[in-house]
C-alpha cells in the first residue's frame, strides 16, 4: 500500500511527566500512497500510521506508541516517475518510546532465574539483566518459596516476579522493527522501587534526628520572645488608654478654672 515514510521532527519536544525515555513531539511526515488510496485519503493515512505503531523506526528515533491530531497539509496529484505512488504531507503529534544507553528506566519483573532477571517496560518491551550486571550485594535465593534475588545487607530489598524495578539501560538492540533492552542493576540508584522508597524514608528520618540542638534551642527562644513581646504589647494598651483619659480630665479642669477667673 505504501513505501517507507519520511519523518522530520519539528517544533516543540517534551518529556511527558519528566520521563526522559518517553518523548512527545510535533512531527511533519511525508508518505507515499498508491493511487487507489486517493478516494479515501484520511482513512489511508491512518492505516499507514496504525501499521507503524509499536515498531521501531529510525526516522522517529524510537518506537511509535501513539499519534494524535493527524492533519493532511498537502498531497500531490502527480504520480512519481519511477514509482506508482503519489506524495502526501501531513503533521501529527507523536508519543515515542526512545530508550538510550545511560538512562534509568522502570520495568515490571516477569521472569526470575539464577542467571538473569527479565522484565517488561510499559508492559510491552522486553528487558533483561544478566548475572554479570546484577550487583554483588544481591544473591539468588534458592531456598525461598518463590524465585527471588535478595540483598545480603538489607532483607527489605528483594526482587521477585511482579516487582517494579528501576534499572540502567546498557544497550538497546533493534531487530526486525522490534527492540530488546539490556539493563544493569550495578549502580546504587537502581533496584526495587519499594526498597528505594524505604531508603528515602530512612534518609528523611535520619535528617530529622540529626537536627542540631542549638538550632532547636534558638527556635524555642525565638518563639518565647515573640510570645513575651505579644504579651507586653497587650499589657501596654490599657496603660496608654489611662494616660489619654488622665490628660483629657486635666484639660477639662484647666478649662473650668479659666471660666471661673473670667
């Protein structure tokens, strides 16, 4: 129906929710359609875009997850000289999956063996971490009721089927429009997400315990000083009122004396 399309990313490019391996781009696309598609051009364009979903495309530099608001800009009525196709130009917003070496990615474990851990990223893309890329602190527990990798230093850190894991991308392999990701659990910032959350909680609790005593004392003295100042202000207000009343009575007596003299 169509020969390969050409895509040029144009305009704004964003990382949805701050996730660097997902890209939202505005793209201009040129595709070539068979003359029989001219009768229903929009449907034909969508059919071509649908055929590209979940496949790696070098022109997109990633895997097309979704497209939004496709708009045909121009199409040619002339058939190409050497090919029985005509050109269609359009623009669309694309959501792309573009993992690169060095990125931290999250996946859900679907396979645990003594020599590797297998995962799915976004529930679609295979990722594997070989035994040489699993840090030495983790060991394969053959005694457990389920296949598990567990930490020697912190039993809270265990990886089993169903665990959500953050890992480092070592390489991305593309074959026949599909990709496989090779990952690593060696960096300290990688591991099971629930364990990483526990570490963050431990860190916050430790920071609270390490708050200097002198800082707490200064804060307490400041609060007491503010309280005393407020109290003095409240007590001073009646005294001020009394002085004003006294001055008023004094002026009244002086006025009476002046009237009696006259």
